[in-house]
C-alpha cells in the first residue's frame, strides 16, 4: 500500500494519521496549516495544541508544505468552510502531477456556506476524474487515539476506493461500514452539529432531560426530511453517521458543538466563547447554509429555525421557546 496524505493537523486529522500509521507501518504525511503544530509533532511526537495527552506514531511526517511527490490517497480533514479555498490555492500542486487521479476521503463534516454545496461537490469540481468517499460517524479523536472501539460509515460509489479505504482504516478497534449514500451521510454530518448546539442549550438553560430528549427526537425527524428532500436516504439517518453521531455529540460535554450550546445557555457571550476555543464548532457555520437549504427545498424544520433565530437573528431564548411550544398541535 502506498503512502497516504492527511490534510489537516487538528485533533481528528492527527488521530486519523496515527491510525493510518499504526495500520500500514509506513510513512503518513500530515499537512498542517500551523507550522508550530507540525514542528511539535516532528520533534516531540505530540500534537501539543490539539491532542496533548498522548504521543503519536513516529511514522507520521508533519509539515506545513505539501509533499513534493505524488500520493494518490488523500484524507481531507480541513474545517468545512476552508476546503474550497485550500484546493483553490493548491489546485496546481495536485493537477501538475502526471497521474492526477486521486482517491479523496473527506472526513470533514459540514456544507460549504458560500457556495451552498456539499463538500463532495466542492472536491469534484476541482478533480472531476477522482474518486470520492465520505468518512463519518461517532468518532471522538481522543478515543480513536486511545484505541477505544469505534465504528464509522464510509460512503462512496467507487468499489475501488471502498476497498482501499477498508484496507487502510480497519483494525481490531476501528470498524468501517460501507454505504453508497454520499448525500445522506454529509447531511447527517452537518445537521448533527446543529442539533448538538440545541442539546447543549437545553442543558445550559436548565430546561431538563425531557426537553433535551424531545429536541433530539424531533430534530432527527427534521434531519430525515432534509436528507430525503436533498436526495439522500431515510435509512442513512438511522445509521452511524446519523443517530450514532447524534448520540455521541448531543449528550457529551466533550463535544465542541454541545459545549458551545451549553455555554450560550448559561449566559456566556458567543464572541467570548469562540475566542477562548482552539477548536472549530462547525455547527455555527452550518446552521446558516442548512437554513438556506430548508427554505430552498421548503422543508418544515421548526427546531432548526429556532436555533437559527437564536444564533443568527439574536432572538431571546424565551421568545424562541415560546414559539416552539405554541405551534399548532399535529400528528407525530
């Protein structure tokens, strides 16, 4: 198996690079936007900024420059809103390779806000001949780094890329399930972050466990509606990339998006929260594009609308809660 390139030196990119190095026992090239992150990985075998608790495999070669040779398998772990700009900037690097057919495994969760497109469509625009897969599911980086049992979904229409990905990723603690629903898996990845903010808000506002359960149950209904409207499958929402990831991110204080909602509900200022955090809370950007899609496809999504009104329109929590509770009674 040839070497692989991981784009993104955050927690998830580092954990994936470590998994790949452990599985292949070959060099794994980790591109990091931050030189400091790459330097500490190379000198101390640790990502001091994002995963400071454990050393990583010595086969990981980190750099803020891209390798000077062709690598066909590329894991994309850049925050969703920066993916277009990254490939725009480095388009010539990828195209100048004579064998410019790549196998891209997109591990970022979200939808491009500016272009209102799925990440698979963004990558496909730059590299129409390349194979694309989406890796998603309940997978906190620290648990994968600590070799805790993890199961995820890999969605691709390419049997070749499915086989490559399974060989690279699978081991005794990391299990991959295959899907062809590229659309559904990506909608799930974007929506679960928004739902995690909503779940965190219920706790921060001390609305009780009943309220959080109701938010999750009704929120899953909304994810199904949007997934189907977009061309995905209802069954995908019931799998690892849907309910699996929702359970993980909506009940754990380790979730960045849950924590964001929790702190907002407790009365902290949004700007202050973002300034203190090293990590990107994808749900904050995704809510704008999902709200756009909700209007475009005329999908009924009252919980999504309520969270949008809180985060973007700055409605008061009391007003939004009252709007939700005063909606007309209807069949479930």
